[in-house]
C-alpha cells in the first residue's frame, strides 16, 4: 500500500531526503509521492517532522 502526503505538509523536504526510491518530488504547494514508484517502506513517514504522511 502506497503512502500519501496530507495537507499538513510544511514542504520541508525531509521526506524526499529519506525516500530510498526517489518517489517523492516537490509539487506546487507541497511534496508529492509517486504511488507507482513507492515501495511502501515507510521511511518517508518516519522522517516527517509533522506526521503529514499516511498510508493510503
């Protein structure tokens, strides 16, 4: 199951730095996770300082 970034995202980029697959990129208003590239490891969720990443 892939993860998604909620509106609580503060665009700090911590999630992108922790993603081993490079599935996270900066969008217009917040970071986004490419669901097809995500391997559901959870590294992004554990690296998010505001807990803005949840499982879909």
